[in-house]
């Protein structure tokens, strides 16, 4: 049995507190996790059980949401982030990582943060969650994976304009993404010989140079070299034909060249249940694949499906690392 999952509170003015409470309601009988945050930020009708240490999680689950108390500077108003709480959000993430690295928790699952609120309130120096977690993980090289039961996909470039993708996409960068993905499939998902499908950059994977030559000039040669090392790679593949059901059955994970090429198929397949996973860290980290949703915070309508999937995946990945 793995240690319990550490769930960070995320932005207290967002939907994080609501979906944490709802996740406990659905998982209390079979997946131990504890929430780190200020109990004042949880919905008033939440059954909570404060704990002193993660080891108390199992016994607490039957009584209420296990809460490892972390006092914040201010209460929370749904939909209205308070700069006074920014440092608390940051500190909770660091505390969760420390607990996992000490062996007290099995993995980190993070509720959504609001980067602007953290920057305004605490001078947060990182572009987002992932970069901060990489820093807490000794500067590890990381990549983002989106996962659901039907598909795992890794974008080689992320939040940049489409016009900048060809310049940002380099042989060295793509090779690093493929290697991190390959190693994570073995370590975190228990797949001894992962099959990786790599999308082309251009329509129809360039169509023999008629629609772009990146596939011919360097993507295909790079994949050939990695195949010679023993990696099981398919591609470069036309992105418009690699995400239907029979195509997905032929690989374990796909590497896409840019943000929308990766996220459109997975959000079409499972919009509510997708999970964001950070590969390459010295600890397991997952999160729901959505933001703080300030517009619906506090209304009791937030869907916990993605968080529940993220907690389950965190437990599975933590177990894979210990076997």
C-alpha cells in the first residue's frame, strides 16, 4: 500500500475547496488522501477531520476530509482572489512536495492556482505550477502529459503562438521530450517497452516535402536514430489520422508538436476527466486539467471528475514507482 496522496488547496477563491470536498465524498472508502490548506476555505458543510501527520489519513477518511492544517492570512471569498493569501498557496505546494520527498506522502496532486494572483500577492517568479514544481524537484527537466483512459499525449511545445512553434521545436528539444516520456512510461506507468507515436509538424506529416520539410530534414532522422537505440517509435505520423480508436490502440503515448495538436483530441475524448501529469520529476505530480473557474466558485456546481481522476492516477503512479 502506498502512502496517502497530498492534495494541495490551490487558489482558495476558486473551485479547489469545493471539488476537494466532493472528491472525498466519492473516494473516502478506497483512496486515502489528505488536503493541505486552511479549513476556513472549505465549504461550510464539509465534514472535516484535522490530522497531525499524513499517517493519520487512513483512520480519518471515514470521519471526514482529512485536513493537514495550514493557516492562511485571510479568509476566502469565492471568485475574488485575495493577495494576502498568495504566499500561503505557494507554501502549501512546497509543503506537499517536502512530505512526498520525505516518504510521508505518496504523491502530490495539485488543485488549480491563479498565476496572476500569486504574482500580484507574493511576487511569484515562475510561469506556472510546473516550473515551480521543477524547481522544488532540484531543477529537473520536465514535460507535460495529458491523460485519460483512452489517450496519453505529450505536447513538445506548449504555451507559445503557433507562428513560433517551428523555431521553438528543435532536434535537441524533441529528443529530450521523447526520452523523458519514454522513461516515465516505464517508471510511472509500468510499461516495460513503451510504444510512442510521434506526430508530424505539418499537415499530412509534410506529404514528402510538399507541405513542409521538417519531417524529412530532421524529425524522421531523429526518430530513426532513437529507434536504433531500441526505442519503439512510430512516425512522424499525420496528426489528423493518429487519434481515432484503432490508431490509438497501436501506441501507449503520443508526442504532439504543439499545444492544440495535443489538447484537442484529449479534450474531445474526455473533457471532464482529463488529468495533467508532470513527467520527469523525482516525485509524482498530477492535477485536474482545468483552472480555478472563478465564475462558478462557491455555487456548488463544480465538477470534481478531473480531480478524482487525478487522485486515482497519482495513486497508480506512486504504486508503479514502488514496485
